[in-house]
């Protein structure tokens, strides 16, 4: 009999805090815009359970922490009792198949308009600088952003508290932990990045001040649900939604070191080559310095394929690799990687439509006889 092929690095087990992962292929958080009226729907039960394997880690789509946190149609929330109840059967389905399920919690900040806000008020941010209108992901519609209202210093603890309550609600819904969305130009990133943050109080100016809001949120959630259930996603190098930084490497390193104090479960960083969502660039930067600085589990995301993911794990540049578009289109992605099977191509046109099946739960599995 031929020798067993060596196990792919991506398919080796990993101990994530108290969780035993059977492989290192993580479902990245993916906005799907199918949660009507901001309430998770029964069709998400099938979607997430399709992508669950025993000992696999899944991160949910970004989930709003409050009624001011929304900026897209039909994204889910976790600030009301109804939303918490709606998440429960989805979480149960993932657990029934042996998966570990993390809820990503977010606030979009200025990436919104008054139509998504309570009483038609202005969105809140670190700044009052408006965002330029952007072509939506379908390449046709133009997203219009209402100029934001700068949060007063005394209002910031309330937003921190919204994140804390959302984390508590996620635990109530049965999730195994939360991932704080600190990436991609949303509210936390609007504080972190010096191209956006023009504050003169203790939340602006120096690197330490710009990182204060993010770390306040980490601290509040750690105190609420325990450090062993908390992750954070960061994209220091990205300039998505006009949120670049003049020294992203210094920012990433400062955060990696500062997070060590809280002993959180993981840090999830987006590769520097992903300047904007969905576009890869050749780039001299790397996440290795942050990986080395951070003491916990390190998850890398952004433009990975099978070969690249395997190499990154083999070389110790990350512990786990998050796959977005490929996992979206291949519900059995770990199995396909194991067999080196061909992958379904993803269809960008159906990423964000509201159809409960098309481009959502209708991507085929490998033939079960294979």
C-alpha cells in the first residue's frame, strides 16, 4: 500500500483556547444581506450548517450592536430579544454538527446614511468628515453617505456599552465567543486610523489615544464574557472606506502588543495585500511582525487559496486561515482541500442579493460518492 500522503498544514488539528479544532480552515465573516428587518432568518440555519464541519471554526457575518450600528440593507443585529431568539436555532445547527461559532459584532459608524438611523438622525463617528459616495459592490448602485456627527467624549462610553451588551447577547444566543469588528473602515477603524480620526480629546491624536476606543471595547467585553471568548479583527494596512493610516505597521504592532494585556483568544488580521475588499495587490508589507508580537492565536485573512494557506501555516506566519469567497462558494471547502478537488467558482453578482437560496445555499457539494 502506498504511503499515506502527509497531512496538509491546513488540515492539522489546533487547540484554540478551550476549543479543539480539527483543521485550520476558518469561515471568514461574510456580509450576506439576507436578514430581513435586521433579524436573522431561518434560511441562515442551512447556510451556516452547510459550512460546518466537526471541529471547524465559523465566524458569523457582521452583526450590529445597536440601532445606530447599521449601514447596509438587511444585515443582522443582536441588540433586541427578537434578534437573540432568531440566532439561537442557527447557532444550534452549527453546534449539532460539532462546529465552533463566533459572532462578529460591529458598528458601521459613518458608513451609513440617515435612512438606516433611528429617527433619520446622522450616523455617528470619530469625526464629522463625510465619506465620498461609493459605487456599491454590484458595480451599479451608488451608496450615499450622510455626513456623520462627531461623538462627544461623554457619549463614547455608551457605544462601548453597546458592544458589551451585544457580547452578552451573543452568549445568550449560544455563540462560543465574539469577534470585535475593528477593520475595514467601520466605527472602530474610524478611531484607529489617522486619515479619519481628527479628534483632539483623549480618543484622538497620538497612537495610544486613537487605539483607546478599541481597547476600551476589548476590556469591557473581556470583563463581561471572559477573555477566552474574545477575538478582534483588524486591518491596519487597508484603506477601505477612506480609512487609511500614515503608518500602518506601527499601528498594527501597537495594537498587537496592547492586546496582549487582555489575553484574548485571538487576533484576526487582514493581509496588507488587500488594500480594498476583494482586490489583491503586490505589497512589500507583511503581518509577520504583528504575528510575532501577539501572544495568542493569530488568524490571517485576505486573498488566500489552498497553496498559500498551507504555506502560511507551514511557515508559522499564522495559526489559522480565514477563507471568504471560496468558502461561500464551496460549503465543503476543507474536504475539497483535503482531496485537492476543483472548487466551485463564486458568483459576485449574488453575494448581496436578498434571495434566500440563490447564491446562498445552492452552491453544490462534491459528489458524495467521490
